[in-house]
C-alpha cells in the first residue's frame, strides 16, 4: 500500500499490491510516470500466479518502456505481445493522460479493469478486448475519453472484486482515505494477486 503526492506532482495516486497467499512473486506489474503534460500508466497481469506470471507481466512492461511515450498505444501493445511470445502470457492495460486536452487514451487486453468519470460526470468503463498477450497476431484499437477535472479513476487487476465502483469514484473523501477503504475489503491472504491504483486527475 502506498499513497503519494509530492509538490512536483499534479496527479494524486494511491497504489496497492498484494501477491496471492503472500507469495514472494506477484504476477501483477505496474509502471507509472508523470510530467507536467500528463501521465503514462501500465498494468500487466501475468496468467496464473508466482514467478512465471511475474516474468510474463514484467516482460510486457519492459518491452514498452524504451518506446517514446508519444508512440501509438497499439504499437506499444504489439511490442508487449512480441515480448511474451515464449512466456506464460498476460493481460494488460495502458493509459496515457493529457492534462492540456483533458483526454485519456486507453487500450486493454484481458481482465484489467479501468473506471473513470467523464466530462459529463458519468462513469466510463472502457471494454478491453478479450484474450491475452501471447505472441499471436491480433487486432486491437485504442479508445479516447475526456475526463472531468478533479475526478477520480480506478484501475485494477482481477484479484480485486469490488462492487458499487461509482460510489468510490464519487466519494468526497481524498484518494488516500478512499484507497484505504478499498484496501480493507481485501483479504490478508488473497486467493489471487491483487493490484489497484486509485488516482485523482488534476483540478486545473
């Protein structure tokens, strides 16, 4: 569990991860980076759990990181797909937010879930393409949405089972407090790897 907000960050974020039965290796791997223009976020979930699942997820993330963040998300996903060709496979979601245009670009494959509030105040739940990274050729498209200033978003692996998502996104409580409430719903020894990131877009 981690909540962070330093003076140089515009994004307020709460991050939580716990491995299945508290194993040494977690099959979920995430990467987040932010600058003054926006943020870039990847969450990969290796199939199964343990070391092989972690290796697949890490390989997918590592294949994307050398690419330019201005690159097309489809190209990024294709690189991740190639990287796991001989591995177990992984689900993945990639998010790129632009603060100037208040837009979020999203692409997903498999069971990663992403929720956000759009500019009309409605909850958006982009559907990921079914399947998983495996090295096989696939066709997948990225999606784009406009977010509401100061609104919250949630991305999580399938280890988190959470109902009434909009209740948490609409909460007047800060990201840290809402994140802690969600954390309390997770078992100390979960039956699957669990990762979630709860964030709040800049208010201006």
